[in-house]
C-alpha cells in the first residue's frame, strides 16, 4: 500500500510554502488565529507564526510530529509540552534580526531629523544583546555612536573581560538617552522579562529619553507606561509591539510618537529566511536532503542601486527602503475604525504588509570618502558612476 502523503498544516501568512513545503505532501493553509486541534488530528507538520498558541491542548491526541515557527520569538510555544509529547521543534533564530535592526536605525534617523538632535551626541542602551541587540550594537558602534549593553543571562556566562562591557538595567536606564528593548518575553526565572519595565523601572528613564520596544509588548507594563506618558511629555515613545495585541490601546497610541503594528521584523528577506530555516529544520529532522535553495526564493529588488551625491545624508537611502512613519500612519488610520474592527485591522495591516527590502539589497554608489559611514549603516557601497 502506498504511504499516505505528509499532511502539512500552516499559517496562511507564511511565505514560500508552495515552493518549499507543497512538494513534500498535502499543504493546508489556515488563518493563524483559527488553527485548532481538529485541523491537526491527522497532520504531520504544523507551521505557525507568532499568533498561534501552541500547547498541549492543541497537540495532544493529534499525529503532529514536528512544529515549526517562522519567527525568532517562541513565547507562543509551550516547549515543555512539545518535549513531553515527543514532538520535534524548530524556530527561526535570527531570521529577521537585520530587519528589526534596520527598523530601529530608521526610527532613530527619522527622529533625529524631526527633533533636530545629533544622534552622535546620544547614547543608545540596548536591553537584550542576542541576535537583534548585538547586531544593532555592532552597527551603532561602527557608526561611532555610544552604546550601553544590558543582558544579565549573557553577561553571567562571559569571560570577565567581555562581561565588563555590560551593565545592569538600572545603570542603563540611568545613563542612556535612547533605550531599545530586544529581550524575549519570559514569564518565570530570575531573568523573567514580563513587565521588565514597570512603574519603578520606567521612573528611572532620564529626561527626554527615546524608548523603543520592538521586542514583545508585555515586556513593558503598558498601563504604567500610559500613566507615565500622561505625566511626562519629554519622553518619545516608539512602540512596534503592544501588550494586548492585536488590540492597541488608543490612549497609549495617542501618546506614542511612532506606533507600528508589530512589523519591525517584516522585511522580505526576514520572512523568507524564516520559512527557509523551517524547511531546513524539517529536512534535518527526518534525515532527507535539502532540495531547494534560498537564492531561488528571493527576487531581485525593484531598485538595486542608488547614486548619492556628496551632500546626501544617511537618511535618504534609509527612507527610500523603510519609512516608519508610513506604518505609523496606517496603524493610526486603523484605530479610527469602530473598536470592534480594530483587532482585525491590526492583523490585516500585517497580512498585507508591503514589500520591504533590507539595506543589503541596495548598493550605494558614492564618493570614496563617504563610503565607510554608509557601509557602517549596513549598505553595500561602490564607487560613484562618472
Ligand atoms: N517586533 C518584531 O517584529 C520582532 C520581535 N522580535 C522579538 O525580539 C526578541 C529578541 O530577538 P533576538 O535578539 O533574535 O533573540 P535572542 O534570543 O538572540 O536574544 C535575546 C537576548 O535577550 C537576553 N535576555 C533574556 N532575558 C533578559 C533580561 N531579563 N534582561 C536583558 N536581556 C535578557 C538573552 O540573554 C539574549 O541574549 C525575540 O525573542 C522576539 O520576541 C524578534 C523579531 C521580530
Ligand atoms: O520573529 C519574531 O519573533 C516576530 O516577532 C515576527 O516578526 C512576528 O511575526 P508574526 O509571526 O507575528 O507574523
């Protein structure tokens, strides 16, 4: 008897499923929030994004053998239940880390222009120095911008010489002009990040601080943040993630300078890399050869080169690739809809997100003396065409 084809159940918003997973068996796509146990009774593989809670109730009694999440974050996955049920698992570590870094860099350059401050005179405190945080630090340091790093779990396991470059959360909040959060969301243990910033820690923010959260919403107590924002109009808040997603508190959004719908990681490269990593993980899990290539997934960018004159500032190529105010306007427009439609609108903005390319997709042609700084920002550079 012919073996039954593999059954793959996947979130419909995972790109490149047709290319990478359809050849492996029967592909069934579903809205991520609707995936339920009945869908999985005879499934082999479950592929999700961050909006599907994956736990014992979803999986027990099904035939799922492998779960993949096309995301960096794993706070929606009960890893203990998966291990106890003997189900293989993979996330996609680092898949969209560069996209998040570029979101933060773009936000900072846009705010520096809007508020007329010198970014080189400010220090950036990075909380969580993993894939995202370390890459952000590397680009800022290459640009010559001062960073403060806080990552107690990493610091504890480092040689003393390296650990000395790290500081406590309190020191960071006391000294940084800009605070950017890049921890996972964890709810237990000595490094738990749930409400890492709450009344007491939020009160440590220095005057005129820019606070960015492109990690997970509940890392900041959003009610405490609103209370603080109502008292302190010196703070500039940038939120990509919200405590009760897909709901956004309109009162908080009104106090936030840049409000975006959890899209910091949504570069085309980042999304495709996520699916690609799951495909590779599945092949490794079942010992089959990798038969596709990542290169085939990634289309050439619409614009691959840009000529810059001597006078061009850092913002011009950055803005061309990613303008965070575009996403801010779209989210605010969705908040004008009747309340019962707002959550669906948040999901819709993410589902229909326009193509956004990473800095690596755009080669800048510019005078030799300008090349190092643009290169430090993350762009490939080449000599200007005569
Ligand atoms: N807004 C978005 O679109 C995206 C958000 N994310 C979020 O960003 C998070 C971080 O991503 P990665 O850097 O790739 O993860 P990672 O796992 O590489 O790094 C996280 C770092 O945070 C540190 N950490 C843990 N607890 C901490 C604490 N209490 N204080 C300070 N540091 C702590 C860890 O030691 C680790 O070094 C993800 O877990 C995900 O939730 C990731 C991608 C896109
Ligand atoms: O990778 C992560 O972690 C993220 O936060 C993703 O960018 C979130 O994307 P979705 O899975 O929610 O589409």
